[in-house]
C-alpha cells in the first residue's frame, strides 16, 4: 500500500520547502505540481493563445516530462526561469482553464500512481489524489508569506519590492481560491497547519508525526 502525502496551501506558505525536506527524510519521491502550472503558464503566455481551441492545440504540441525530480520541456531541462513572480501570475491565469487542469491532473496522477510520494499544490487533496493517505493544508498569514518570499527573491538577486511580492501573493490567493475549477480549499479530511509562528523544522516534525500514524508501513520500512 503506497503512502501518498498531499500538501496543499496558498502561495508562499512553504509547500515546496517542506515537501522537499519531507521527501528527503522519508527517502521517497516528491512532485511540485506548481512547477508544472508555471511551465505550462509560461509556454501558453509566450504562445499568445486566445481561446480554448488554441490552448488545446498548443498542449498537444507540448512535450512535458519528469525525471529524477527535474522537469523537461520539449527535451530541455527547466530551470529557475519559471520561479519569477510574473510566471506565478501566468500559472495562476491559465490554472483557471479546465483544459489545462485536465491535461496536468492526468500527468500528475500518472506520476503519483502507486508511489510513496509527497505531492504539493492547490488541489492535491481535493482533486488529484482525493484518497491520499496523508493530507496537509499548509497556511500562513499573507504578510508572513510575503516576507519569506521577499527574503528568498532578494537573496537570489531578484529586483523586487516587498509591496510587489505582497500584491502578487494577494492576487494569486484571490485567483486560486475564487476560480470555478479546482479552487484552493482545505479538504475535509486534511490536517490544517499554520506555519506563521513555526520554523521549517517544526513544520516538518509535525507532518512526520502524522505520517508515522497514517503510513505505518512506510515508517517501519524507514
Ligand atoms: N515555516 C517557515 N518559516 C520561515 N520560512 C519559511 C517557512 N516555510 C517556508 N519558508 C520560506 O518561505 C519561502 C517560500 O517557501 P516555498 O517556496 O516552499 O513556498 P510555496 O508554498 O512552495 O510557494 P509557492 O506556492 O509560491 O511555490 C522560502 O524561502 C522558504 O525557505
Ligand atoms: N496543483 C496546483 C499547483 C499550482 N497551481 C497554480 O499554479 C500557480 C503556481 O504554483 P506554485 O505552487 O508554484 O506557487 C498557483 O498560484 C496556482 O494558480 C494550481 O492551480 N494547482
């Protein structure tokens, strides 16, 4: 019986950081579905699509593959070019489109099939893997998330103001939670963790306790 750990939550709540650490600690796979929406969002924005038919045709041409934790777009490894605030906005813009969601959800399920895996995103516990063994809904205040993201971006040398980061987070929160298709919301059986006042290590420990209880086999293997 696989152990699939779904971590959903708003922009900047710490999903990627926590998911990567968790997967490393447990020695299992990790899937960043946000990266998939960022790749597709940037691709469609550059393709200047204007309707569903054009989106459908562009997705048919797209070759998106996943190997050893890296994504490859038409054979080329994807790097930090998808990590800018603008690409986050493109991702959120096209994430409202049913054709895009159907395309990526199918791919995500194929990758996660029968795997011990941590999958992070917005709709993992509600849509992609509704029967996941562990569901976490990771939140933090918008200010805390903006502060963290601003620190991360400035340390990477990205020229951005705190206000720009806060506005991007507010916009994505609004778009992600108010869209008709697969909106960001806590699954009924998900465990809510508010990381505003907790360190990365403390959040990982909290989730490991849940995994220990719900995925006994994986824990024994560890
Ligand atoms: N509990 C925490 N305390 C302090 N900093 C944190 C905490 N969790 C995450 N961070 C930091 O916040 C920043 C954003 O984290 P991360 O990229 O993992 O968020 P995310 O939810 O994946 O964001 P997005 O949805 O936009 O991809 C990173 O620099 C990370 O190191
Ligand atoms: N399962 C998901 C994951 C992401 N999205 C959309 O992509 C945007 C970028 O995601 P990050 O995790 O990299 O911030 C996000 O704001 C969502 O609009 C999604 O819809 N479903």
